[in-house]
C-alpha cells in the first residue's frame, strides 16, 4: 500500500507560501515606491524615509524567502520525501507557535491601548486560525513520521 501525501499539510504550507510571497512582494513594492507611507507614522528625526524603505525591502525579501521555504516544503511533502515530512513538521510547528504569539500580542496591544484596536483585532482574528491550521499540519506530519505506511 502506497501512502497518500498528507493533504492538509500540503494545502496549509502551499497556501501560506503563496500568502507570504504576495505580502512580501507588496512590502518590497511599497518600500521601493512609497516608503513615506510608513515613515510619516514615525516621529520626525527618528529615522529617515530612505532607511524606512530599505527596512521594508529587507522585511519583504525575508517574507518572500519564507514563502519559498513553505512552497519547497509543500512540494517535498507532496512527493513523500522524508526531508519534507520532517522539515514540514518543524516549519509548521514553529509557525504555529509564532502565529499564536503574534495573535496574543495583537490582542494585548488592542486591550492596552498601545495600538489601534481596529487594526489589531482583525490581525488576531487572522493569526489565531492560522496558528490552528499550522498546528493541524504539524500534527498530521508528525503522525506520518511516527506511523509511516510501509510498502
């Protein structure tokens, strides 16, 4: 019997990879074309606009690279490669923890008044289900590692 690839994990990793690539590319675009959108929110004299743009480009490149890692893991899991199962499990578990922590941080920021609730509550509403999806993917992959179907 040939094992089917863990569909849940492939879908979560691929979807997250696409979202990260799109978001990273958008941040790069804004950093190159209109960094003043962010620098105008920072007190005058703290940092100049070109530095903000450079930071945005760096963050966007990081998000794009993380998106590519997600897509690579999804392909490796889909192909049934052992490195894909282990790498996908580690990536999914790590991202589940990070997403959960960011969701909690967004709620705390909204509750304390240190950030605009209109922005933080929707962020938490997206991050919490993402954490659950990543955790489900990680558990699926860990289960496949622990109990592989033998030919």
